[in-house]
C-alpha cells in the first residue's frame, strides 16, 4: 500500500502506522500522520538532540512543517528558511550570496560564461599560446576579428574574455544586429572618438571594442558604416556570426577583419562545463536554491553527447533537469525521500539528485543543424551528391535523412536526383533517369512523410548504379568549343539543311544528303568543316556479345 510505505519511510512503526490508517480510513497519509501526532505522542519518532541527531525527525519535518501562523495545521511544503531551533541541525542551508554572484534571473548559460581566456573550454586552435589571439593579448593590441561558428560554441564568451584578459582596460560595448541599427552604432562611435581624444590628452589611450552579435543580419549599407571607423582605429571591431561570412558579409569588411572559425565543442569540453556548473557556488546550479544539487555522471554524459556541441543547449537542459529534480522535493507525495527517486538527506541537508531520466526529459530531442537557405543546405546536398557518386548507399541515405529531418522540401531533393541520373549515371544506365523522374512524380503525389521511402529507394538505386560522366563531359567540351572557337557561327553544311521550297532546293539545300535508314553503311559528315573529326563523347565501343545484345547493360 502506498500510504503504508510512505508512513514507514517517515520512521513510524508498522503497528502504529496500521492503527493510524485504520482510524482514518486508510486513504490519506496526511490524515494518518495527523492522527499519530495528535493521539500517539509517546510513539512519535524521537526528536534529535545536539549530541545524537536523528534522521527520522529530518524525514518527518520534510513532509510536515508547521506553519507559524497556525501551529495546529502542518503543511506539506519545504520551509523557506532553516528551523530556528538551536537544538536541531538545520534542514536546509541556503548558499550565502557572493558579491560576484550573478542575478538568479539570468539563465545558467549566461551565468557560466568564462571571465578570462584561460577559462574558455574548447577552441584550442584559437587560444593556444602561439595563436593570434594570445599574441595580440601579450602585445595589448587586439585586432578586428570576425568569429564564425555554430551556436553555443563560445563566440560571445571569447569576445568578453578577451577584454577581461587584456593587460589594460578596454571599453566593451555589445550590440545585437537583431535589435540595433546604424543610429546605435553611430552613438557608440561618437562616444569612442570622444574618449579616445580625451584619453590621448591625458597620455593614455582608451580603445573601444565594439562587439556585434549576429552581424550577418546587417545589410550591405549597414555593414558599410563600420568600414571607416575600423580603418582609422576608432573602434576594435569584433563580429559574431553563425552564417558563412563569404555569403553574408561584404568583401571590404572581410578585408579589414581576420575571420576566425570556431568548431563545435567536443563532449569532453561540454562535460567539463556541466561539472563546473555543479561546483560553482556563486553562479552555478545552487544559486537561489535552498537545497544542494548533485548531478549523476550518467546525466552529464547524456547531455554532453546529445547537445550537438552546443554548450548553451547543454546548460539550459541541465537547468531544466534541476527544476524537475527540485519538484520532487517540493511535492513529496510524488516520490519518497532517501530512495533512488532523486532526493536524499546528507548531513541534515536536502540534496536534489539530477538523474539520467531528468536529463532525457529536459533535452527531449536534439536539434538538427539545418538551414534551408543557408550554408548547411548546400553542405548537405553536396554530401548527398558525392556519396551517391562514390557508390556509398549507406552514406547517401544518411545525408538524405539529415535533410528531410531538417525540413528540406522533398521536391528539391527529387530535382537533384533527376540531374544526378544524367550527370553521373548517364549512359552507363539510361534507366536511371526514368527512375529519378518517377521519384519526382511520387514525391509530388504523396508529399512528406509518405514520399520519404520513394526518395530513399531512388537514392539507393543511383548510388548502386554504374557511373558514367561521358555525356556530362561531352556537353562541357561542346560548350567550350561553341563559345571559344572561331567557327561557332559557322554555317550549317548544305547537305544537312532542309529544303521545303523549290528556291531553297535550287540553291543546294539538302543536296548530297544520304538517307541513313536506306543506306546504313554510308559515310556522311555532320560537323562543320572546321570541326571535322572532333570527338566530344568518349563512350567505349561495343566489344562483347552481351554488349551487342544489351548495349546499355550495367558494366563498370
């Protein structure tokens, strides 16, 4: 019985618990406990003394804490402050606020930002001792840079850590291209010029670092506004972007800044960051809580492996997992204290244990990095195309699923398959084009998600099909000749011209043409005189009996 088990966990004897449930109807743990407290005080679990504290009182007080305004009515809530009795060890220890602590209203990912370069995890290729950034810090001369990388890899953190790690003070101004405009930038620039002029008069130059987050959202004219102030050194420009700078930033801006690429964080880096959040008493998981938090290693491992190298995703999920664990303490009717449910009492303190199930519930599902209009769109379709070209159906199907799960339009993929059937399979298997066209029609009829199997079948077929780029190369060579040769406008030979009128026939149109079906062995020239004997299509002759019967059979 649930009520009986809960009373036993509170420390009451089995006989007393049975009597209390019988007296109260056996349906309410609260009523049974009230009956015990009011009618059987001699059998109540003993109160702890200073010399020998009892864990039973801690268990009981977790469930029933009397309201000061109504001593007769126990409440099933966690006390908001430690008990004032000097003879009893405090049940909760609220962390003492630190002068450097961040406000609890900030998310954990914001509170755990590194303060110096040495605290940054990952990106060792940018932060090594002989790197550009380290050398710039040693010389106290920060360059203008563009930080390009996936979300949650530390772009903003590195920018702020650079300022905090510099030998002398920099004025750091942060703007977001999502909300800021040219007016905001102009105000920062004007202030930077004023401070620069004022500090130069005093003999010390104060430089302003202008950090623009999501800089790719600025249009061309807005990006132009940065050029003169970067050129004359009014500001040190640091831009952060998740998009390929080659596509979204203007060339003059790129020429004035050094582009530094950030990589996705490795699971070990994310795990270290999560463990740091658990240890940090000023800004970590315990900030603002009246109980301690412990995270199981398997929960940390799960989050670090499934956050796709995004530290922000991992920290936010961990914070949500702590909320789930805390709910078990706030509502003891849901779980029992001291078991494997994620709560325990250690040294008279309540400890919320974040379990693997909490981490899974918090993360739900991992985010697929895909942008139907961005660089990742072209990266994945390129990976799909090259996997089919390399005859690897497993890789091809994997990249196909990545695109579909990311929300790609199935007809776009089907169009690419139609192109591939002629460009890479070509004459080695002419039936491939029919399969690709049929796949496109199936996607048009069915749509997602039903058409996913049609795409997978076509992708597998094209990957396994023999390959020939002879038609593709013939087209390229013919285009080159047409565009570059002197005979690109050379007249069509008279014997190849049609003669629908007597005048044209009298001029010589069609004269000398041999009708091939009647004379299959005749030799006739079809190219212009300047290109006679030129070969565009490199297709091997038929050499085996099987090839004569099936000239387009699948042969390597």
